[in-house]
């Protein structure tokens, strides 16, 4: 099992910046990628950004160039730096970890609101 604890979220004005962090614990040796999914009101949960243990990164087009993702392999944390925020970035942001390529773990999904 892998446990994920997120920090960050809240309310920010459009054009501002915020950082989300996620700390993994438990069987972290099994994790091959971590990242963030987001769910806008009324929408499905979609990939925001993910980073593999190799360092390979994948971004959704909507956040590419604005939300750099990074990881600290020693602390088993992943951070999403969210810049140039837009009202459409509002939603729930779920930390995600995939272990052994097939087991998926989720954080609680802190709410994040961007006001115009």
C-alpha cells in the first residue's frame, strides 16, 4: 500500500501562482510514477502532469508551460508549481501514484479555486 498526503490548495486570484505538494509513504519502492490529476466541476478526472522515476514527464496540453512538476526521490514527494493561473484551472487536484505499473493510489483531492 502507498499513502498520499497532499498540501496546498485554497483560493488564489487569476494570474497568481500556487504550489501543491504530495508526500508518499508506505511501499514507495514500488512506485514508478507520481503526478496530479484534476477534476473541474462537472467534469471527469483528467491528467494534469505526471513524472516517472526515470524523470520522464508528461503534461496535459492545458497546463504545459505553466505547471512544472518536480520530484524529490529522497523524500518521496512530488510538487506541482502552478503559475499564470486561470479561472478554468479551478477544481479538485488529486495526487496520484502508480505502483508496479498497475496499482493506483489517490490522495484526498484538495479544492483549488481561481477567482477572476
